[in-house]
């Protein structure tokens, strides 16, 4: 596939997820992403699970080159500045004020490269009463009102992946692309500030719209009740998910597939609004029914009647589905030191061609010598 951003260089001084995720999205689009890391230890996410190549680190650091630099060391800082002189984008996700102490604040880098797109990612923003608070994924989810939409109403506990981290990285990448597009005509660099709180508040837009428009405070069951979404366990212990939304044909097909056509006459379920009011009753009725057959059998019945559904896969199953195999979602990578592995390709295709080549995450300072040689060659020209 054509590397859309092949002429864009990104320097990332990021750790954990938000900064690295933003840079990864640009790398997936073909940008030359240079990950600058602390010598010896690198991105702290490297060591989350054995050695310096944890799955946590791998998730957000493919399609990058790594160089180890200590910006507190004068020689390394000079090398860093040489990289910035060649860059189009700089990404950092320090707490406010830290970048300036390290000599990598916007003013420092703008002197070297006026056209630079400078992206600063924070937890709560660059100003305000919460500016200096530490922020991680759960904190941002909670502060934005999103966590309450995922938390079980009884026996509450945090569940699910690092949504706030990943979403913030994606929003940051979108803003960077917009700034690059503007720069192509204006020649002007921009500073981008984005916080996890701002990103998650926008991601939670549906909840706020309901509140401001209707005075409704949404909870974890608000959407699935209205959309008539269900998850049932089947006889083989596997799960199936069903989403019937508003067209009556989905409800009618569901009743036919499950052998319960008489429920169409039940006043609790006659109309969509009735079913919304009595979803708990429907769950109680259909839970034992779905335990009478396997997931594959239920999928076949629902598919024949065009009821929107899918197997509720675990990660070891999802990419083996025939459609996922057809789309080639899982791709092979090979690292000269760490060996072969699989990952998920970028989700888009350009001109009908998907990007099937992914460069595996780099080991610490894997490209240090290579990048220093490139900088020396540039000075010699």
C-alpha cells in the first residue's frame, strides 16, 4: 500500500500509551516515527511484563525506530535537537512543565524548527486547578463521566481496556493530521494541546447530549436497553451478542429463530417501547432458551432470519472468523532479535489496498547507530 505519510517525520518523546499511541497511528499511515527513549530502561511500558519487550509496550509501538537519548546529557540533547531539525511533528505526554525542564518545551524546539507541529498530551490540561494532578486511564474515564457507563451497577469495579489512553492518542493523531494539512498551504507550525479529560469528554458526547437535551443521566444499561442489545450464554459456554434496534423485522426474526412467536402477542413486548420497559423480563425468558443449543447453531438460525448478531468472541477466536481471515486483519511480523509475531493491521484501505506490512516494535536503541549516521550524513551535505 502507498505510505500516505511517507514524507513526514515524527519524533516521539512519549511513555505508556497516549503519546506512543498517537505516534503509532501516524506510523501506521507511513510516517517515519522516531521513538526517543531513556538509555537503559526506555519507555517504562517496556518492563510491564518481563524484560523490555512487554505486550503492553508492543501494542502501541510498532512502525517506529528507537534511539536512546538522555536529554539531561549535553551531547544527547544536541543529538535530539538535530532530530528535531529534521522533524515535522513532535509528540510528548509529560505532565505540564516537565518538557520545559528537560529542554524540549515548545519554545526550545520552535527555535530549531519553526514549522514543527508540537503536540503536548496531558491528563487534565495545561492550566486550571487540576493541571498538576497525576492522570492515568481510569482517572480520565472517571473524571469525564465515562467510567459510570461501564461499571456494573452492583459490586462496582473497573472493567475493560485502557479506553481513555487509546482514545486520547487517536484524537491527538487526528489533530496532528489537521495541523499538517494546514501547514501544507500556510507553512506555519502549530502547537496542539490535548488532555485525556477533553478527549474522553468528547468521546462521551452521547451521554452529555442526552443530559443537556433531555435531562437524562445515562447509566451502564441506558444504551443497551434502548438499542435492544443482548448477550446470552449458549450450551457450549460460548456467548452470542444480538442487537435488534428499531426495525420490527429483527424482533420478529428473533422470535422465529428462538421458537417463541407467541411473545409477539404479549402486551409486555408488543411494541419496541414496551420491550424497552421490560428488557429484564426478556432476558429472564431467553437466558435458559439460549443454553439449549450451541453458539454456532444459534448463529446459523439468526443469520437465516437476518437478525443482527455476532459470536461474542474472545481474542483467541475473533481473528479466526472467516470474515476476519478474508480481510487479513492479522498479519505476520518478524523482528531480527525478538522473532516472529502477529499483530492487527491498520484498519483502512487506500484505493482498495490494505496495508499488510507492519514493522515490529523496536528493541531499545535498535536504530540508534542508524539514526546517528543519518544525522552525520545530513551535516556533511
